[in-house]
């Protein structure tokens, strides 16, 4: 995998949440947050690999 900073530059995506989404995220446990992060990383890696 490439340099992490380059990877983030390639994604170039603003992450914005509504108030309700933010409240829901704040209620998650550490394990649930880690699962969400890893899931998103996997999706982004697949997208980048297809380029």
C-alpha cells in the first residue's frame, strides 16, 4: 500500500455528519467504532486498488 498521506490526498473527501448521525456515533462503543473504521478502510482500499 502507498504512503498514507498520498492515499488520503487521493480520497480527498470531506466527512460531514448530521446532528442525528453525530449523536448516534457518540453512543457507539469503542469496538463498534473500530469496526466501522476498518470497514470503511477496506472499502476505500478496494476503490483505490481498482484505479
